[in-house]
C-alpha cells in the first residue's frame, strides 16, 4: 500500500489507485498521514474531519470512519492503522509514504553535498522534488490540515532553494536563471530566492538586471511589510554596485530548519522526536530559509504576533 500526500491525497495498491469515497474519511486519513508513526488523539482527528462544530456523535462517526478505512485498505488485522487506547497510529515506512521518501532523499542529498559530491546531491534532490504532484494535500480543505500542508509546501520551496544553491556552486549560472525568475515571480518576498537570482544574473554578466531585481525586491518589501532587504542581500548589492562580482555565495541562512533532514526519521511503531522552535516573546519565530532572515518568516511572525 502506497500513500501520497505531496499533492492531492492518493492511495495506491499494486500500482492501481484505491478510491476513498467521502471527504471526511479522506481528511481522517490525511490527519493520520500528517503524523506518520505517531499516536494521534481522536480529538485531534475530529478537528480535522469536521469543518464546523462537531456533532455530539463525532467520536462515534470518527470510529466508524476508521473502521471503513481499515476495510478499504484491507487492514483487518489492524497492523496499518493501530488503536492505542483513545489514539490512532498509522504505521508506514519510507517506501509507503511519499513525504517520508522526500525527507529521506533530502537527508541523503545533504550528506552527499557535505562530502563534496555535488552532482550526486543535485540528482538526489531532483528525485525528491519529482515526488511532488502539486500543493500538499491539495483539495481537502480544512483549517486543521492547512498547517501541516503549509509546512510540507515550505519544505518543497526550501528544497528548490537548496537545489538552486548547489547548481550555482557548481557553476550552472545561466541554467538556473529562468527557473529562479519563475520562482521569484511566484514568491516575490522570498529573500533567499532573490539572492540566488541576483547572484546568477551577475555571474552571467547581466549586472543591470541583477540590480533591478534587488530594487524590485526592496520596493515589494517596503510596500508589503515596511522593511528592507536583509543584511546579506545588502552586502551582495554593494558588491555588485562596486563592480566586484561576489567571490563566494551569499551568506547562508541562519537556520534552514524548513528543509532540515538530518534528524532521524520516525520508524514504524515509534513516535518521532519532538520538534523545537525558537520563540520571540509569546510568538513562535518561523524557520528561516533565506540569507540572514527569511522575509516569509518575518511576515509570518508579524502576523502571528498581531493576532495575539
């Protein structure tokens, strides 16, 4: 049995798609797959299943949905979806869940890059990105699932940045310009992508376009967030203005947890290690994935603090 969450939810058996009738059952399965090999309280599953206020029979309906899923997934022995008192756990490995394969390939690619095997690392991260079929859990809706879907999408974007970084380090400046231009267009406030595009343009001899890209970012940041580019981008801009082509890649992120894959993957039957995030007062500081500070992270932090 194979499960896919990097795009619309899919289940496949022996290469054939397994239909999952009913949006509630789909959301319940997605809720389990969002925390693979971890115990998920039934109360949390109910939040994911019911869009509005859950009815008084919500627990019974959720239990019935689990039973229906077990029947559809041929899990009569309850080895796939395990009951633990009032919790449920779906037990899957890397070969069964695309998000786990994605994380494993990223981890392998980072190890290869650290060992100086850049071409091999680029090939692995390309294979990881090929697992994606669209936005994570696309089409399911529901605010309770949107957070996990957004984190998966952020990991994909971070992986795209990492691949572009490695290709630039390998001298593929011209080859990545078009790809980075498309990414910057889709993510106009993402400083890491802009740093890569500006560097690629400068190294291709397109200095005027590199400077224009920096000013375009500065305008967008000022209008949208009331901030300016981070220190790393400003140093990059000054180097280009002075006619000095950057001698090295722009400063690496302070944190790249959005694509961090050096943590051990959860094994079937065991909970994953707890994730920790730095805090700023009463607000969680989002992980940064771009030089010095992630504008996306700063924006999320500002919005989060404003809501408190």
